[in-house]
């Protein structure tokens, strides 16, 4: 597929104009910063309408096949649209699990019927997707999933529960890892992977209150819920391989995501601004040498992580440990973000003690809430400690942890 | 359209890097590094001549003066693999001295020295003084003008320190105060008396460092670099040195991480390879993550150098970030290397100490991480 620079330039100009024109104004309530933080119907409706509008305008799923509702264009177009969304700081696309994990998975290994049924509705946010991997007793140990899927003719009967289901209250479908055979040699062989409907009898998502006091996800109970075996993706008993494939999309090691922004990023520059206004000893905090040193340390690290993304594209500069940057990205970025949020809180002096909804809370309390919510990224999708095992074993070649 | 690439890595750089990797691994295996610790010089004459023969001393020297007309960015691609293997040589000092002559020298100085330096003559940098201040404009060495039958001369006084590889140097690039302002001066080996150099005992035993006593040395006034802005030239030299130290430190961190990994994969305790223990595994990932960021900063800084953007703020920010991050990464990796080798790590025979000593030298020359963050604060926050 050949594309001209002129064509891309023209598209960029159009995209910039469209987002400038259509970017939503202040909704009058504090928006969440990622799909994992959507806690109220008001927030959800607002974000779903916005995603649908972006898709209908032609700025989402541009590189997905046209026959399933995508744009059928070169990835470069989507990259431009996504960059424009980031540049104009528009609200994020709320159907992240559909757009970034389930969608590429279905396109990669789903049946024709599954592609026809799901892809377009993922893009338009008509179907919201959630993920059923973690269980109450099996967080990071994904291979040990115990939710039972017992075959009964051409159906499976589901019993058990999944937990930490982001968007669980709103989701229409779940990517679900379940145990279809409990008598296998290894725990991994007995797993199957389903594209399960959520709004059927026997499935009950119960909201969980987060450390912030908000509701952002559910524990999802399965009580004799019946789904047809056409919900299987991949072969029965091969669910582990499908789950591993999913994680490559989730961790952005594999490409093929629909695009769009999926969180409201934080920048060290915003914290520098905060330091200009905070006070220490009767002077702006930014004049305090110790605070300056910490700010610069954050700026160096932010720049290093940005530059990592560029260097990762140059094979000649990744000969020693190929893939190290991509494999460690979730770890490095989530940990950085958490420390930055916390530093932004402590910068506020006595005002650090205020919280969201206090009339005098600095920036509406977003740093306080951001710090608490940042644990969703250092815990969810494999804790930082598990990430270190993965990087240590797969990148550095160290033996598996005992 | 999209942002311009901030890291460029040319085919030339990739080729150079590959050759330098093989060369360093072959010529500086640990046994050779250990042998050299006992020798008078940091590097054998034969190996230095081989390096000259490969054209690496002229990489950043224009073709008109016998070099290859590339830049310091390409030199980074050589220095990093050398650092990985702890290969010690006057390559960085010779390269930087040539750059100073190129930036600030007269036509005569360029034609006289650049071809020689490209061809294997050794240059030493005499920029640091006993006060230990990293500010290269903080000068107590001085010169007074005298007239003699040889013409206008400068009579030098004071002393320089940390002049590496001075005993094998043909040329010294010297900073001093003249008429109340910084000046840069070329001093040939022949101008030094017998007792001018004395060996210093330094923390990095792969290096040969000397004190240089300037008292009694006389050189022609014509040996001054005629730059109008000597402070600016000193700053560029400082940033160039930071860039090459950052490269050396990234290489060193790569080497020491591999050294430690090898041990963690072969040493068994309590029925497990010790690398299976998360108390050791996780800090190794921290070391890797620190190094990966350092290398991204390094090759960005190298790119900025190539573009000649050194003296605008962007280049200075890139280089200082690279040095600060590389120092932090190498310090952590080499410190943990000693600890993770257990009792063996406490011995002279364990190679971890060689890297730790190298890391301390590299960080403490031309500004430690804290110093560079302080300079960055002024550039980024004010």
C-alpha cells in the first residue's frame, strides 16, 4: 500500500481541524483518567458518546479492515489521528479492552462470524468489552484460573467468579479465560478462552468500591450461566495460548490495536508548573534546591522513557537485549507515573491533605486521586513485581523464580 | 507531520559499532585488562597503533586534515563498546584535543596537529586542577608574558591534575589564566622538563593519571589557541567529554550487568541458581531499566552533537541528561555487582571491582549526576 506524504499531510490538517472543532468542552465533573477509572453513569455516557463520534468522523480503527467496519487504510493514518488526539488532549476512548486487546485478538484469530459480529460495534462503542482474567484467589497467577466452563452439548456452563473487571457494570462482552478441563497434566492445558456475552442470565457484575471511594470495577459472578460453544476463540483447551496472545496486545508488544488515546497522560512539566505556585519558606517551591533536584530527576526520567520509544525502533541500538524496552515499558511507565503523582501531592505543602470535592483542593484534587488510581497500573495487568520477574527471566535470561 | 527523529543512527555508526564491538572483545578480554593493570601504560603501543590504523582517531577530524569527516556522534559508537570491555586508551582525550584545535585553533595549528592526531599521535587534556572544581573556568594556573631571543614566550606556573596518559602524550592541551581570562594552550612534550610529570594513584586502575607541574615551562605565545571565546570552547570541551564519558559508562554498565548475570545463572545456593531469587533478580531489572534509559539519552545526545546544536540549550540539556543518567545507571549496576557476587565480590580477583572503580572515575570526572542535575535545573526550570 503506497501512500504519499501529501496525502498524509492533508489528512493531518483535516484531523487537526476536526478535533479542534469537536473536542468536548468541560463536562462540569472531574473526568476519569483511564478506562479503569470510569465510576459513574454520567462519566460513562459522556465517554461512550465521544468515542462513537470520533469513530463516525473517521478517526478510529483506520487501519482495521473495511469489511468489518474499519477504515481499511494504512496504519500511518491512524497514527496521525492518535497523535492529534494526544496533542489536543481530548478525552480518551473508553472501550479500551475492545479497541486494544479483544479487537486485535478477534482480527488475529477469530472466526469470520466473530469478526462480522464484533469488530464494528467495538469501534462504535455500541458493544463495550471487559476482561475476565483475574479471580479472587488468582491475581497474577493467570494460569491458575479456576472459573469452570463445563461443556454441555453445544453449550458451556459457567460457574465461579472474576474480579477487578474494569467497566464490568457497563460491558456487553467479556474476554474470558476459564477452566474447561481440570484433569490435565499442567494447569495451562485445561484452559479455554471465550468471547462471552455479559447480559445473560447467571452473570452478575457487582461493583467494587475502590480505595478512592469511587466505583470503577466489579466482581463478576457466574452462576450456571450458559453460553454457546461458538463463543470459543481458539480451540477448546488452548485458552492459555490465546491469553498469552492477548497480553502481547495489552502490553503493546504486538501491533494491530484500533488506535486512539487510552488515558489522560501526566507530564512532568505539569508538576513543574505546580512547583511554581506551591510555597516553601515564603518563596515559590521551585526555588528550593532540593525540590529542583527532584523535578529535574523526573524530567530526565520522562525524557528517557520518551527516547526509549524512539530507540526501540532502531535495531542496531537494541542488539544486546532485544525487546527489553517494550517488555519493561509497563513497569517503567506505571512506576514513574505513580512516583510523579505522589511528588505532585507532596509539593502542595499543607494543601496536600485536601481531597477531591474540597473547594480549595489544588487542581480539583486530581493529583491525590491520580496517586491512588496509579496503583491500578502498577498492580493491574500483572503487578510491577511480576513484571520484574518477566523481564528478568525473558529479557535477562535469569532462571524462573522459585 | 510527525516529530523529527531525535535519535539518528546511521549505517556508518552501525558498522563502526559492530567493528568496535568485535575489536574490543578480541583485544581486551578480561585477562588482557588484568595484565595491563600492572603495566606502565594504560594501553600497549601495538594496540594503540592498531586503533590508529583503523582510522578511529580521525573519525571527527575533517578529511582535509587526514580524518574521515564524521563527528563525535560516531566516536560514541566506538567508545561504548570499548567501555564495555574496560579497554583504556587516550582515544577520548586525543579526539577532544583535536576538536578543540578544530574549533579554536589557527590554520597553522590545524595543519600541524590534526593530521598527526588522526594518525596516532597522542594528546592529553590538562584541564583539571587540585581544587577539584568541575568548573573548567576556575583556573589557578597562569602564564606571564616574557620576551626572549626565541621571540614572545609564555612562562607557566601552577599545576594540573588528572592528566591521563600523559607519559605517552605527544601534545598537551592546557587551560590556564592569562591576562585575567581563560586561555587554551598547546604544549609539546619537548617543552616539559624531566620532572614535570608525576604518576598519580587513582581509583580506576585501568587508567594512567599524572600530575603536571607547569613551573618553569616556557612555550611560544604562538601556541595559544587564538579563539575569541575560550570559555565557550572550554564548555564545548566539557560537554564533549561528558558525551564520551556517558558512552563509556553505558558500555561499562552493559559489561557489568552481563558479568553479574553470568554469576547469577551459574552460582547455586540452597538448591537454586541464585538468579532465581527475586531479591537478586529484581534489582538486575532495575539496573537494566536504568541502562536502557541511559542509552536512549546517550544516542539522542550523540545525534544532537552531530547536528551541531551543542551550544544552544537543547544540546546542552541532552548531554547533561545523558551523563547524569549514565552515571546513575553504571553506579547502581556496578555497586550491585559487588554485592551480588557475595564473598567473592569482596576480593580483588572478582572483576566487579574493576567496573565499580571505572564507574566512580567516570562519574567524578566532568561532573557527577547531582552536578549535572543542578546545571539542568537552571536550564529547564528558570
